[in-house]
C-alpha cells in the first residue's frame, strides 16, 4: 500500500490499520460489578452466564485499488456446540462454516448489530473469517463491493483516539 495523505487529519499515513472490538456488545449488558462472576473473556472468546457464546473473527472489506483489505476484528455469536468445537480445534480449517449473529456495532455502517454471518475457520493460527449474509445492509454491501481508501481512513479516524496516526 502506498502512503496516503488523509483528508481527515492532513497527515501522511503509510498503511491502513485494522480495527478491532475488544468485547462483544452483550458484554456491556452485564452490570460492571457482575462481570467477574458472569463473564469469561479472552481476546478471542467470550462466554456470558454459561449460555451465550461468542468468538472473535475478521470481517474483511476490500479497498478499491489496494491489494490489502480493511480488516475489522468483530464478534459473532455461536451455538454452544460450535463454540466448543472451535475451542477444541482452534487451529483447523476443517470445521464450519458456522452461522452466528454479528455482535459488534460498527456505527460507520449504520446498525450492524445482529446481522447474519458465517464464520469460516482458517487454521494456521488465524482468526476466523466472518462473512455477512449478502443483504442490502451498508456493511454487507461494503464487504461485497469494497470501499474507497478515503472512506476506510474516515472510519479509522472515527475509532482512533485523536492525534493517533497509522
């Protein structure tokens, strides 16, 4: 990727960073004082009340005229048996794809919470690839058709602390 002068901040960026969400949305529904007892959270998995199961994966959005895509580290729900299959075989591409609901709110694309997804498992110590159902939702359209580099940087700037650069 070539360097890029950003219309948002005026700085020159060398590479588009991926964005990640540290926790699935339902985590925030658990009162803070109860989280230690009710939530088991790692960087890749989350269990709430031993009944809600989430995995973290990468939702890639093609960027027009760029080799690299824009990656979003998102959370998707999983059925209990699929979640434990993944836990038992985290480094295989021989499982899935598994259905799940998107459990990350990506405000730059409108209401993304609970969009239908499939988690495709990669192996090679890589997070699952998250594929959205091909609907007319803005995020699904972006995953299918791609976005401009300028739009990708606008999204990055919505999430990065001010003053941070790529």
